[in-house]
C-alpha cells in the first residue's frame, strides 16, 4: 500500500530547532504530503469511476425506443419463422384499443367515473402500447392506434430488433428484450381492471386464481417452429 512507504509517524514539534523545520523533518513532511496526495488521487479516481458506471446504468434504463409491430413484421411476418405477426393481427391484443369503443367498455367507464374509455388515461395505459411515452422515444412510423403491440410484452425494440442481436439471447436482453414474466403481464392483468375475474384460471391443484402465467401464455402462444435456424436466414435487416 502507498501508506506503507513511510513507517514513521510524522510529528512536527514547534519548539524543536527554534520552531523551524529541520532538514529531517522537512524530508518527512514532503514524503507524507506526497503519500497523502497519492491516496487522495486514488480515492477520487475510484469515486469517479463509480459515478460514471452509475450514470451509464441510469442512461440505459428506459431509453430504448419503440418501433412498432409493423417493424417486427420484417422478420416475424415470415412463415418459416412462424409468422407471429399474422397471429398478433388476429389476437385480442391487437384489437385492445378497438374494444374501448364498445358498449361494455363505456358501461365500465361510467361505473368507474373515468369518462370516455377511448380517451381516459386509466384505459389507454393498458390498451395502447407506449401510451404516455414521449414522441422522441418512439420511431416516426410508430402507430399508436394499433392496440397492444409486440413491445408491450417484449420491450421497446429499436436496440435489439436486428437479427445479429436477436440470435444472442443475452445481448438482446441487454439491449432491452424482456423475457416473459408474471410481473410484465400483471401490470395490466390485475384486479384494477374492470374485466378482472378472480377465478378465471384453474391451476393443477384445482385452485382458482385471477391470473396464472403458465396458463395465460398458452392462450397467446406464438412460437418459432421447431428446427428453425436463424443462422440460415441470411436476409439482412
């Protein structure tokens, strides 16, 4: 350690040598000052590094842009990969915003006193992907009228959408890809929703619950065909 360079403790005696610093005391003072400066420099360097690291983490959080389902279609609209886009178009998720115009939605909105469900924040936050997200965080071609799009569940995709990133699961996650989790689903599928049914799902043990991840995922399954090799798909994004 730097401090070990001087094993003697420096003590200045103002009465010694008539109150003047002797040559030996002066040498010790210089060594002590240099050692202290080195230690302080090391502490400041470490502190600076930690601040930079913390800043980097903060800048990545929530700064991935939304690109929209139509962009996802570039790859996920192909039959050989499972055409997940076609499945989504026919799903309740894709029609989520449309349901806000139904009589039932208006009835629920009136009961809760939220006004028009097609403009109410309480409704749009779960029926429209990227609702409330600043314009600079969505691509220019992003369509906010398409209901619950891919990125509502899989995360804003601008930074992970390219094939060279998607083939590396860990890298894709680092770039914003979200893996299915109960936390993601229950952000909207919870007892705050007027459509909530506390006994909708039946678990293996026979118990009834309002949400069960394993069972819910089966209802929206859109898998990649078994045997599909992304490395064989040479089309550039």
